[in-house]
């Protein structure tokens, strides 16, 4: 089968380790099944894997990709949940299983004509979503959903800031938060991306690091080092930062004086459960809020998508079709 595979690790030039070509059909352990992939979405996780983060060199070659939508073995349209974990080991939450992994870390991922996954990891695809839209949900949109509706600890009507408008998680947060009744601010270095953020529902979008018109209740942070100080300074007393990533670096100044004096909270969030993925899909189907797709490419042109993501040349998701 045709697949996009990591064959080498290169921290400085990650695309050097990318290979497109034929791979063996996936093996199917007991309790697993296969999905015929129709669409798969790129994530920063895929670039980090090529840099050796979460993917050891001794596991290569590894088919990349966490997200996919396609048909199960009975011909049903499904969405693939990327978290490989045991809910019982995580107290009912597979993301808290100490041994959990994502597809493409231990087991081959979704950038292929077929992928093997545990049977419990399949979620029905709503008819209202295309395969391309559904493929955007398992990482970026699921992460955003959990950040907004579980981790933020606020109700609709609250004021929130989304750092780094343009990425998959950020665009999902803007769309869902606006649809759910939150007052949304967004930041970006790009004037075009700020304009797009407002089109998606943001109340206003400002230059990265610029002072907001008001303090916010919650900041959604995925950029990390480049925006962390601004995130802390943008919060009202008692506010909260929900952080799911650090694409610009993971070692900012902690701003501890502000944190303790203003009684701020910092909450981590990673992915979401299979049940939450089902709720994300239903949320999109019922509200008409669909993922923002920057571009769609055939799987054979995956390297173009990787290059665009590496350069930050996107707004929303890059989807690969099979």
C-alpha cells in the first residue's frame, strides 16, 4: 500500500526524513481492525516526530499521521481516534493511561491507504461532515473541544484569548468558542490571519504581544515561549491559562510573581477521549461549525503539506486525500 513514512530523524531539517512509497499492509492484532482511509489531516505532531520528539529512531520506519476518516471493514463511514490507551488504566480516561501513545508513535499512523486501530477507537462519521472535515477532528478539534468545554472552567459569555490564530487548534477554538457564546480575542503576527480570525467569529484580533482592550478570563495557549508572557499579562485576577502545546519553545519565563499574586491557574490539556471525539463530531454536525481547511492535497503530495506547515504557511488544517 502507498504510505508516507518517517525513515530518518533530523532535528534541523525534518523533511529530510520523509519518504513516500509502498509499505506492507498493516498487521491486525486481536481486538483491532482496519480502516480504509479516505482523508487524513496533518498536525505539528507529524513534524515533531520527524525531529525525534515522541518517535525514537529505533522505531523507524514509521508511517506518520494521527488523524483520519474513512470506511471500516463493514463499509461504515468512521473517524479514527488517535489515542492508543486503556481507559481503565487512566481512571476512565485513556489520555491519562501512563502507557498511552498516539498513532505513529508506537503503531503505524494514518498517512496510508489503510490503518490498523483498536475497534473501540472508531467513531461514526456524521453525514453532515465530509471525510476531509471529519479527518480534521481527532487531534486539533478534539484538543480544542476539551480545552474549551472541560479545562477552561468558564461558561459561555466569558472572555477568552486564543494565541496564534492560524493553527489547527487555534482556528478550532475560535470557531467553537464563538459559536458557543464566548467573547473571543485572537492574536497573530500576520494581518491576513488576524482578518481570517475575525471572519471565523473572533470579536477582535490583535498583533502578537499587543495589549488587549480588556483582561480576559481564559487564555488558550499552544505557542509557548513566544507568547507566554503576553498570556500571563492578559489575564484578569483569578484567570486561567489552558496550554496544549509549545510550538515556539517550551522554556519561557514562568512569570511566577504574577501567577501567585494574581492567583492565576495554569492547566495542561492533551487530546481527548473517544467519547469526547464523538461529541465534537456531533457539535459540528448540529451547529454547522465545520473545520477550516487551508488546502487539500493528494497523499502523493504530502511533502508539500509538510513544508507549508513547517513554514507556518497555513490557516486551519492541511488535509491529505487517498
